C-alpha cells in the first residue's frame, strides 16, 4: 500500500526483505544501514538514514551522505528519532523491520517507543516469527485461522472479550503482574478483540500451527 512508510532499525536483520515498491517513504537508522547493504537492498531507494552515526563506517557509504540526518539527542533512541522525522513528513502508517532480536533491552525499548507514538501513528513490527502492534478498543483480524495469537497487556487491560480464539476471554482483566494472554490461537478465520480500557499489544504468528502451542 502506498502512502505508507517503511523503517529498518538495528535489531536482527529480517530473513527476507519487503518489496520497496509498496512504500512511499523508506528509511533506516544508521545501524540498520549495514545489514541492508549486506542483503543487497536497493540503497538508492532510501529517503533518509538517521542516527548519531556511531555505527557509521566505510568509505563506500559516502555516496549516501546527502541522505544522512544527524540526530544527536541522547535522551531518545534512534528509533524514536526516526519516527519523529517520519511523522514530520506526514506519514501515519509505518512498517518496522529489525525491532526485535539482539539485546533484549533494545527490544523492550522499541515497544516503549511504539507505545509513546501509538495515538499518533499506526506502527506495525515484523520479524521472522510474528507481526505485532498495539490495537484499538475494537479490533478485527481476518484470515488468521490456526495462527498463534497473543494478547499482551501493556501493562494492563480491563474487561477484554475475544471471539474466534481457542481460549476465549469474556470481560476479563489481563495484567503483566498477574495474568497475560499469550500463546492462544485462532480457531476461526476472523478474530474479534474488544476491551474497555488499558492497552493491548497483539502478536500474530507468521505461519499456521498444527496444535496448541502452550508455554
């Protein structure tokens, strides 16, 4: 879909790259630039590369200097600063690759940044296992039968009800300190989630499962 932004950040490199033709703006942080180069991503399609460039190296990158945006604010992560730039450019739909893996404090930090922007932008993360994003109070998934569905309270959610899951919820409370809703799976093509208050981080597995995956 056009009018959508694509952002690569410095977690684990994706196993496969999305089609750049589906995006109107493509950007990366300076650390992610290196794995894109290794994976032969068409670097000429990058609209900007942002960061403090502590990860910048190699004279072959000089041809892209005109696309570098230096962001030195050490109070914000490179991901946070890249989202600010994308928001300033008027994009509200962002697909993010490289948000997980690596050092897990970075992963948790990326989720916290996405939470801070959730009321201004629709941010969807992708990795080799799942796609994940914050959802509104009324939400419908389609075409997800037999896929893993996890509902993670951030940090809590009240009166949550689901339809289409193997273990449904009915006006229940989820909290990271007591009960979470991970490792469920869809038994219908359509899944509905509704909740009264709080915030939910939804994970949808990339592939179908053959049996309940309970951990």
